[in-house]
C-alpha cells in the first residue's frame, strides 16, 4: 500500500471547486475564507495530515471568485495539487498579524465587497477587516453547505469505495459475534478489518453495543459482554479519501424470542423510509414514515447527508420545521436510519446509505440483514 500523500483526483477536486464557485456567485461572495477541514479539502483537494483534532478557527484556505485562485495554509507542498502554485502556499505562524499580512497580498483582497467565512473567532473578527478593508464579512458556511449538499458523480464514486470498506469491517465483526464476547472485542475486530482494508481512520469508535431490553434508547447494562439472546447493534463508519461511509446492522446471538416480529416491523418501517427518498419530496416525509409505521422516531437523526463530514440535510424529530423546509434533490446522499424496539426483546437498528437520483432512490449499502 502506498504511503505517499497524494491530492484528490483532478476531476474530483475540479468539479467540487466549480460547485463552490457557482455557489459563491449565487451568494454574491467575492472571496471565501475557510477554516473547517472538510470545507478546506472540498475546495483545495489537499489532505492536511497535521491538523488532526479540534482547533480554533484560522484562515486555512482562501478561494477568490474572480480568478478561481486558491491560497492554502501548508508547511510543505507534498500532497498539494499542482493547480495550487507554490507561491500561493503560506506557512503556520503564531502571530495572527502575519497571517493577515499574507491575506492582504492576495489579488482582489483590497477591492472585495463581500467576504464569507465558514467560522470565526473573536480575534479574527477584529483582524479580517484589515485584510479586506472594503468588504462586508458574512456567513460563508451557507455557501459551502449549498455546494456540498449535492454530490458530483466523482464524489459518489468515492463514497461507494468508503462504504465498501465500512461493510467489510461490519462483516468481520458480525463473524465474531457469540455469547461471552465483549463489545470492545467486536469493536477491535471491526477496526482491525477497516485498517486491513486500507483505512485507519474510523468515523466512530463506539461501533458495537448490546441493545437494551428495558429502555428503547439505551444500551444494555450487561458489563459490556454479549449474552445469549441479545440483539447486538453494529455501526461501521470510515473516513476514506475525505468521505464518510457508513452502514448499520443488528444481529442476534442464537435465538431471540420475538426477534422475527421485530425485524418485520423494521422492514415495514424501512419500506416507508425508502419510499420517502425521492426527488423533490419534503424531507419531513422521512419523519412521517415513523408515524405511518406506528414507531416512535429515534433521538438520533432519521436521515442526514453523507459526504465530507456532517453534510446537510439533517432530519430529526427535534427540528421538525427544518425538515419541513428541506426538499430532497438528485445528487444528495443520505444516511437513513431505521430503529424499532420491543420490551424484553431489544432493538433493531439499521442504517443505509441512499443516493437520491432523478429516477428515485438507490441504496448504496449492500450488507445483509439477519433473516429468521
């Protein structure tokens, strides 16, 4: 396996950049200043391996609408696409005034009228007007959300690859399921399989848990070990090529009384959920699918965008008005969650990746479900 740091494929990054520039025009932005890593990679196409973890906002990437030029914070040019010239790279420095000096020299900075940022901190709220003296600072995250909500064909291809790795990890963990095994062991097997598949960055680490027979939304209080008759949920996710791929399944240990009826309820719910995944449908129909199936909506989002992070839309019972305002569009990729529970039995959890196409939904995940 190659350990070389490589930029994203040229067509992939160029198509994304075109979407970002188009949304800048739609939102009347002259310059976009980005600090969130998913947004930076979306525009620049360069993986930045030295910025892991949470950190304050900083001007990491600047996109100029008039020229299409990209200026990138980078200490070296390894992994930087060849369409970002070396002179457009600027290094890390402790003094934010030095960063402002770099931004001041960007062509178009002095005459920009509207500059968007995807986040802001108190210090840069004071300093950025120095770099863009004639500009109004506005919310640029709205521009990036609009660009990222619709996936290009190249993005869908990368998502398929990420989902395939996530499914390989899920299959490995399910193969080790038996009474007495610990949730930690199952998680370790899954993460090891992901690494063997070429991905060392999981999207989540709480990947296997015994569902509670006493409470609809909690995990079982069994000391972290699987017992005979448990329903065990698996949530496998990876960050591969900058994109998150996810799949969720629930498998029983041996015979579980009532499991067949619970899985039938999940199937009925899923049929309603997938029927709601059609172009121009109101996203609130995904919430209504739970009501139509006679199931309470779960506390986690019923659906959310898959992509380079937590993409829009986010459909949850806690934000019903937001769901009512959203429309599904061709090119969206959603992680759609089905969840049903029965006292003294447990829960069946399933998560599918669904691509919205002009002809209807396409399920990208293919992992099997347990059959009675």
